C-alpha cells in the first residue's frame, strides 16, 4: 500500500474538467486513507468481500508523508485534514493475535456476536498516529469522518478520549443501525447497550474538553428480519432520545452482501441452510418499505397519516396523541409542511428526464458539435 500511495499523484482533478465544481473531489481532497479491509462483517455491507477481512495497513511514515504532500501541493488547503480513516476509522493495526489462527479462521466477523477473544483491540498505534499527525507543521486540525466501530472503541477508553478531545468536528457519525435484537442479529451488529457505553464516554470526555459536540447515530429501515413492531420500537427510542433523523437509509439488496441472500431467499444464511432452517421476514412491498422509512422520520408531519393508520392496524392507537410518551399527534398541522422526498426519487430516471430539456447525446446517438474542431474548420 505504501508503494501505491507514494506514487506522484497530481492531487487535482484532470485538467479536462477545467474550472468545474466536482463535489466528490471536494469531499476527498483533504482526506487520507490509512488502511483497507474490515473484519466487522455487517451483512448489509460488502466491504469485507471487496477489501478482505484482514486489515492491510499503511505505515505511519507513509501516512505522515501524504499529509505533508497535501499541505504542500493541494490548492486551497487551510490546515485541516478532513479524515484519517478507511472502511472503519478505528481498525488501524488491529488484527487477530495469532496469524496462524487468522489464516485458518472462517468466521464471517471478528466482532459478532461479541469481540473475539483472539482479537487485539489495542488502539495504541492509532493514537500515536493521531498525535504525530497533529504535531506536523502547518496542520491545524485532523478530523475523523470515517464511521467508527464503537464496540471496539469502548475497549480502549483512552482512544475515545483522544478522539473526542482532538478529532471531532462538532458531530461524530456512528452507526448502531437499529435498537432491536431481531434485526441487529440479521445485520451482525452489536446490541444498543454498547452504544450507550460509548455515548457515556463520549459525553464524559466532551465535557472534560469543554466542548459542544454531538453524536449522530445512523439507522437502517426495512432490513431483512425487521418487523413493523421493530421499527415502531426504534421510532419510540428515537423520540425518547430526542433524535430527528434527517436522512433515511432504507436497506437495498446490493451485490455480494449476505443480507441480499436473506432478502432474495427469505432464509438465514448465517446458520446452516436447510429446508427446516430459520425463515427471515423480508420487507419488499412498497407500502411496507414506505412505512418503515416513515417511522424513522416520525417527526415529519407528511408521514403522520401513514403512521396513524399503521398504529391503529397494529393495535397501538394509544401512541397517537400529544403526550410525552406518544409518538405522533392525533391531528395534522393546519398548514402541511413540504413533503419529504428521498434522494433517489429526486435522482430517478423520470425526474432526470424532466430536468433535461433535450435528448442526451452520446457517441452512438451523435455527439454535439465540438466547438474547438468547428473553429479550426474541421469536421466533427
Ligand atoms: S480467531 Fe477471532 S480474531 Fe482471529 S480471525 Fe478468527 S474471528 Fe478474527
């Protein structure tokens, strides 16, 4: 990895883009990848399949050199590195204690159902990397924006302290993904109890540092193994903890993910599959998917009629009302707020067609005239 990252990259977009704004470039231009791979094995994700379960790490020198390269080469650098991360921010140099066991092990995850006793959870190399990176001349701040595996982080409270004191830019993204055991067991994610332990440490060290910063938990709707009741319990948890999810992730079967096998077969491949094996409930109908997403955004008045009907059908009408422990009000507001629209709807083929005025031209349908060639009097 060090060899690849030491190559003389220009670190700017290809000149053919000219002065165009490239949002993806803006996101990564001050960000550094410190490793590849993930041993989490979350079933909805295929990073383990793409990058491997054994973490490949860059050397500390290689990473520090890249920070200096960014500082010296990238236009617009203000001294803030936006991320020192990878698939999981805190798996740097974490590995099985014994390489022989690691080579022979066939477990899909080193951290589910609990952290394997053979896993070395010492975050010292990562803490040292953070400390040295902060000392570099011209570097004002190093942020950690990659997702964090908080069940591993709580094993090393000193790491949480280091992170919270120096590397959180106001908000820290973490992904409990759900609160209920049934969907969590199908995702191969730890229980919400570990989240509470991490939150305690996060708040303690935030207070000690005299800062104001918040945790942003992410959740998935409609994952295989999720019942309407599970989503309702998640919505009640969100309300109790005063969280209002802005964006909603709904499970979508993607190539190579184990949860995709659950989605298509309705069976649980995490255990031996036979005609007698456990069936997994899958959320496929557009109505049920809409309800699961709506429950994640229980605070949006546009979702209240749908949630109200579902609560009545589930025999949970007591949750409708203005009480502290009730989920949604009995009446819609006089003036309806703008309806929430998922991003994929805005970017759908139909929406795209409406947006573009003329037919898109490709080399097969005839490219638009090339202005430069025309100027030179050449044929297009
Ligand atoms: S023995 Fe444990 S730590 Fe080692 S590779 Fe297997 S699951 Fe991971």
